[in-house]
């Protein structure tokens, strides 16, 4: 069997297993017979494996497993099986054309961006991704929450989504519109939080409306560097980060920090964020 054929069959099984897992609402049992089962942890391949799924959980996995009485049987003994993929940094509300022109908060309605997000989530699922952490809606408001809930309720197809809604940034920082007429009010792609109190209030608002994660811009990008050291400029202090992490933890949420390097990245690390996003300019100490 060709590698292309194996990949196609594996992808087909990913999609089926995802539909079983994401949309299952009962404790029904399903048995899946696999011709070949790939373990991505060590690269091993098990022939003639059986997967027993109860409700939305894998209960057993191995060879020579008996199919439980009354279980639904899916015979994929002629196919190759692999687990669904996980992407920990996506933006389903941001499309390729949005990176090449004016910000989508200016050129597109939130309704249209939501429609595009539905299509993007479907494409991601068809590419084999069954779980994604979507790290801010890029100014599309709480459309990511609506998409996540629509997927969970079986209204539209897509991966399990963990969403961050609005990101926290500062005036003049990354994700704050620049180069526009200051006399015109334009929606921002992130929330401007210029004080610790504003950060805490925004976290509460985001949790209220469905955020799974909190996204913080600890630094800018390559356009936001110190003119002397050329390090990425820090957007928040260490104490700011600690306050954000503590407030998020109070609501059982974790914090992801956009941080290219410099003191901003170190503040994020020392402040206790769960993940550093990008980090391409971090030094050995960081």
C-alpha cells in the first residue's frame, strides 16, 4: 500500500474517531478494529489492534481484546490508524489575506469572520487536528467562544477548541492599531489594559463570557524593539504578570504569554505564565 494511501486512510479514521469522541453524549461502547495502529510517542506500529471507546473516552487499547457484548463494531482492519493531532497555537478567526492588508477589524464584520472561522475549523479537522488551543480571536470578539460551543453541540464540525477571546495588550503596544487617523474610533484587535486593575477587570470579563485561556502580550514583535539594545520591548512588569497569573488562577485559567525575548519574556517566565508563545529571541538565561 502506498504512503499516500496509508495517509488518506489514517486521516479518514481521524475524522471518524473525532466525530465519535466530540459528539458522543452517552456511555455507549464502540469497538474499532485497526489493521495498523501508530503510536506517535515512540513511533511503534501495532498490527491488529482493537480500541474500545466508552462514551467519549478510550477505555481499552491493545491486541486480542474481546469486543464487548452490544458494542458497535467498526471494522477498519484494512486501514492504518493514528491519534488526532493537537495544535497549541492557532487563530481560526484570522485568515491568510488578513496578514497582507488592512487589519480585519477594519475590513470585515465579526459575522463574516465567524463564517470564515467555521470553514477554517472544518479544514483543520480534515487535516487531522482534533484539538486546538486558539490564542485570541484577533479582534473578532467572542466569536471563538461561539465556534467552540457550536462544535461541542454538534452544530458544525471542528476540533475541540480551547479559546482565549481577547488578548491583553497596552496602548502603543502590539495588537494596538497604529498609523491610523487618531480622530477616528476604530475597533482594536486586542483589549488595551494600561493598569493592573484594568488587566484584572478584563480577565474577569473574559472568563464571564467563556474564555478557556488568558492571552497576554508580554512583548511586542520585531517592530517593537529597544532602539539601543535591539531587544523586544517589555510591555508589562513582573508584578503585572504575577497579578494576571494570580487572577486567572483564581478562575482556574492559565495564561499564555506572547513573548519574543528580552526582559518581557523573563518577566513572563518569572511571573508564572503557563506557556511562552514564539520566544525566538530568548537568550540562554531565559
